[in-house]
C-alpha cells in the first residue's frame, strides 16, 4: 500500500458500525424464526437448526467483512481495501484529487457517518466524514 519511503499513514479507520445494522436485523429476524420453530417441536426442529445456523452465519460474515474493510489516508493517497484471502484495494493519489465532496443524510448526521467523494473514489459509511474530508483536502493541497 505504501509506495514512497517518506509516505506515512495519517488515518487508518473502519467503516462506520452502522453498516452492521441491516445484516444484524436480518440475523435477529431469522433467529426469531428459528426459536419459534424450535418451540413448535419435532417436525420443525431441523428447520429451526438451519434457521439459527444461517442467522449466526449472516452475523459472523457481516462482522468479518466490516473488520476486514479499511479506509487509509496516507500523505500520498487515499485507499479503501477489503478482503481476507484476496485483498482488493481502490486508491486515488492525493495529487490528482481536485475537490473533496461530502454527502450526509439526516441519519448520517445524527449517527456520525457520511460519504466522502475524492476524485474518482466514492467511499460510503465513513465515520467522522467532516474530519476525513478536511484531512484529504488538506493533504491534497500540499
């Protein structure tokens, strides 16, 4: 990720935890179905086990993906990387960033996340987006 010897990391963050809300909602709903099926008894017990296992899988997978996605701002570039076995990265050199845009919904303003657009790179669910956008803008001006 770092190319220049004098390049240093200015910010290393995960996406906002709000990205976990939708998968956790699905996992809780599926878990509730699993519990209801387990309470029914024998004919539904195998389906209950499948529903509970699927709910656990959805929750674990979403946390794993959230944990493995990073937003990194160095003195030279803005990088979003994700993946475990196959790492993927999207980057934009700060010297090529013209304007830095910030988009926030009402919910985003209340919970502290937003979308930062820097050049060709659009990153959603950025925690403290004003701080990140100003950091990228400041580093791009140098």
